[in-house]
């Protein structure tokens, strides 16, 4: 199943428009950030050629995202990061045994086809009843990038000089249709690496361009 990640530029012409399709979500994120003593979602002045448009930035297989989450949990819990052919009971056991650790991870504790990462730096994902009823915990692009850099060596990626990222999807894909096949990679962590490269590109651009990341 396909999983898309979109860049939403946090620019005034979009955020301050009465037709902003993300108005309710941004208002909820602002309230959540305020309750945590954090600044609101930043809004920037539009600059043609720099801010970009709302567009998909990465696409990957739904299961492959969980492969990467499994690798991160193993790494952060001090366990050996080993490749597997399919997700099994060990991943569910990890989530149960290390639930608190999982809920402190911006990579792991996040809904897969909803929710967002915003370019505001905070230590652990933010959550409340409103968020959990809709898009799920709110993540930080800064923290997501840090976690990706942390897990990178365990799946054979140099975070300082990563491989070229995969091409972004040409358009939206539905949950039911298969994800586009990843580029050829003979690594035993090929699926994890493909998702890592997509997320790394998205988080980097989120911070560089002042954009929100939205799963769909």
C-alpha cells in the first residue's frame, strides 16, 4: 500500500487565505503548541521560487515505513538492528515492551496516513484528545531529522553524505494502490533505506523552506 508525504509551504498567501484547506489543522496545532509553552506554527512571507507549492515530496510502501520504525526502536533500545523479510511479532513486542520509548519518538509515534510534522523544535511528540481523534500526535521536523540521522548508520547510510534521494511521486496515490517500486538496492535494509531517504529529504526541505509535512 502506498504512503505519501506532502510539503505544505507555511506562507502567508496560503495560511492567511480564507480558503486555506489546512486552517482547522493549523489552528489545532497552534493551540497544542501554546499549551506546551511553544511558539505557534511559523508563517513566512511568500517568496516566488523559494517557498514552493503544496506537492508530494516522498512516497513509499506503508509496510516499509514500519520496517524503518522497527530499526529505530531496536537501535534506541540498545538491541541489534537485524534485517527481516516481513513484519512479525517481534515488532509488536518491541512496541509493547518499549511503549514509553516509542511514544517519545517522532519517527515511531505518528499516524501513517494523517497528521503532520511542523518546523518547530520540541523534544517529544505532542498529543491531546483532539489530535488523537484526528491526525494523531504532532511531530517536529527538527526532531524527525535528528532521529533519522541517529538510525542511519545502522541501516548502512552515512547521514553526512547520504545517497541521492528517490524521485518524488508525480501525484497523489491512494491507500489501496501499490507504492512505486524503490530503486535497485542490494542492501538487506533496502526497504528501510528507501523510506529513510524520502523522510530525510522531506524533513530537510521542511526546515529549509519553512514547510509543514503532511502524511496522506
